[in-house]
C-alpha cells in the first residue's frame, strides 16, 4: 500500500507524539507509585514514633532525648522528626537536621496544617511532612522525608519490554486511527458541503441568501476582467404578503414564495442571479445591464405576474413592487448597491408605484430618519428636547384659559425638529413612554410654578396610540400629579380622533380611568377621522378641538364654515367645550365668536414659544 508523503508525515508525527504521551503517563505512574509507597511507609513510622514517645515524655525524660530514642527504634531511616507542642517546635532529631537551617525549619513547621500530609520546601529542598498527634499529650510528631525520583530508576522500572510493546501497539493504533479518519473525513466533507449550502442558501426556496448574494455581487464588481461592466440590482417585494400569511397561514405563504421564486427565475435571463434575502423579498443581479435594459426587464417581470398565482386550492392576484440600483451609476460597492435597491423599493411603496430607480436626492430623509431613530433615546437623556407652549384663550373674554405643551427636538446637527418627524420614531423604537413621561413632568412642573404665581390655568399634553395601550400610563400620571402638587383638573390629555378610533373599547376604558383622577380629556383634530356619534357620546370627553384644516379656509369656503358650525353645535350638545385651532386673523376670530366657539388657539395670539418666552408673554 503506497502512502503519500503527507500521510507518512502524519503517521510518524502521531507515533512520536503517542510515544511521548505514553512515556509521560508511565513516568507519572511510576512517580506516583513511589510517592504513595513513601507516604504510606512514612505514615506508619510516624504513628509508631507517636505511640512510643508518650511514655518517655511522661516519665520526665527531656523532649529531645525522648524523640531521639523513638527515632532510633522506630524510624531510623526518616530524614527528620520534629516534636511540636502548643507553643511551637520543642525538639528535632534525624540525620538531616544538622543540614537544615534551624530558623527556616521552625518557620516551615509552624505554618503546617497538622491535620493532613503536606509538601513543603525547606532550604530549597522538597519534603513530605506527615503529622501525627501524641496520644494523651499536647504534642504532635511531624516526620520529614525528602523525595527525589531519578530518571535512571524510572528507566529501569519501565523496562525495554514495555517500550517495545508500546511501539507495536501504537503502530496498530495509528493504522486503525488512519482508517477511521479516512472514513470520517469522507463523511465530514459531505456534511460540510451540506452545511455550506444551508449557510449560503434559503432553506425554503433553495435560492442564494443575502450572504451569498453579497459575495457574488462583490466578486462581480471587483473582478479585473469586468472593469466596464454595468450591473443592476433589483429588490423585489411581494405586495400584501403579510396580510396573505395572516389570513391564509404561513404554510400557504411558503407555497406562495416558492411559486413566486420560480416565476421570477423564469422571467429573467439565464445569467441573472436570483436570491431571497429574507421575508417577502427577492433580490436579482442583472449583468451587462444599463438603466434602459433594466427598465425593460422590470416591465417584463411585472407583466409576467399578470396571471393569477395558484396556491393550494386558491388563485391569488399577486403584485410586485421593485426597487433598482445601478453600478456604477448609484454605488461602487456591493453593500451600498443592495442598500440603495432596498431604499428604492421603499420609495416605490411610499409613492404607490410598481417600480422605482434609486434617487439619491430623495434619500436624505431616509438616512436622517435612521439617524434620528438611533439618537432619540440619547437625546432625551442629554436634554436635547425642549417643550414649547402655545396659549389657548377664551374667545369672548380674551382671557388665557390654558396652554398646550408641544415638544421639539433641538438637534445639534439638524436644528429644531418638529414632533411629527420624531414622534413616529419614538413609537417605533419604544422611546415613546420615556418621551411622554418627560413632557408630562416638564409641563406639570411649569404649571405648578404658574399656579404659585396666581395663574390657575390648565395645561394640555398630547398622548399617542402607544400611550393609550400602556398599562403604566395611569400610575405615571397619578405619580407625577402627586409629585408636582398639581390637581388633576388642571391637566388635559389630548387624544387624536384617529388614535382613539383604532380601539374604541380600550380607549374608553383607559380614558375613563384617567378621567376618574379629575383629568380632562380632549379630542384633537376632530373631523379628520371617522368617529361615530354613538361612540363619542360614550367617551368621557370634556373638550373637542376643531382641526385647523376646517378653520383656516372657512372664510372663503362655505362648506368648511358649515362643518365648523356643526362641530361646535354637536360639542355643546354633548356638554363639551370647543377649541378652534389655526386661528390666524381677526376675521376668523369674530366668525368663531358668532358660532359660539369657546376657546381659540393659533398664530393670531402667538406661535408656540419656549418656556422663558411664554412666561414673559403671560406676564
């Protein structure tokens, strides 16, 4: 049997290593046996000395004489014996005593644990120390025996026969190991190929996954042979896929993905690279493709989806949305190309378009949103948020009845950011609870300060859908009212009509709980949603705010004017106050007075102001 040089090297290496290991094991065994035998013998001698020394000590013989007599009779071969009482070493005996430093010997002995055998170093020499108590007397005997193992003795004890037989056994073991290694290697190679495929391919469709797609795309655009190649990357999303899986189940969703993967593959050129990065999305890399060719292929792909897709016993109308990015026009690396294709997909969905190429000029907001979402929690902790206040006045008397708290983000890079840009991010990232708590606390502390100055006005704070679903909202508000010393009747919580109608039963329960604390409830942006009068009559509502979209154009638009008048009349029927938002001129104010509007809010009075400015305005 001929073996390769590599296999021969392996055999020799394994043999030598095995021999060394077995030699070390044998060495340890022999040393261990020797040491065990020495300790056993030393223990017997120590016991005999301890038994024999008791009588001489009682009869009045000195400790040194008694120890020397017992050593000569029972332990003549022991290197040293030490007699210890409660005060320390009292006597020593043995041939090694004169070779040892007395002070070091005493120091080492007095540090021993007299309950067990120890290994100690005295004058740089290793000793076994075996203690034993003297029966009936407050003494202990410690036997010291130096231990050394010579290599010549070990070699003699191992013997040449052991070495010969060990080599034969090792050679046999090596050949058996190599045989098994060969079998295992073949199985491992097959398993590795399977695992590599699983790692780089989607388990459901068998298509390449994101990591393999990235590797393939990176190899294409960095290849020195394809310097002038143009590449298009498509991000393909299945419309309403989550709705389909929620309705029909995930098994049918998987069947749909398999069917769509096959259709996409058939509709594209053979050299196109199709992959499934995850969820309901596919990705395609088109080689030698400029924007015109990419548009044609996208059109061809969308056209191929016009026919119904059979899934189980159903036939579904399935649509696609496609985002595209081009190399080198849009990006010069694989990571940016894939990201830009996904951005284009999201842009297409936002604009209700079936396809869209990446537009860098419209991507700043996407990057900005990602950055703001990541920084929001830190912004709250670092004090970058500020509360602006806009007054609400009585329409007839002109007296200030309250303030609305409006949060702003004073971003170090982007400047003052309005709430409609970062509140949705707070809801998505889970920072909305912390944000709402901060705004409530800041507003109530300010309100308490105004009350202490003799201005008993109210303050309104907006709450979102996530706040209404938060079980900690009521305890939070209750705790803040107690901490700031503000009565609940001076706090008004504004809920938009759309938020309230998402889960009317839950909204009713939460609002009634808050109303029981004396807190006023206001429906914000009334008229923009689809609230039912029956539901509205059930809710503990104290105030209705007419949306600015009705108030601002009502001077020129009779329909808007009629809507505002109807809302005011409806609110009064329900015993609610009416706040008109967006009042920017005196004509609108006078018209609202004739309609019976209770409170107005808008730029006619003042724009929202920060705390120090609104304080001066109120004075």
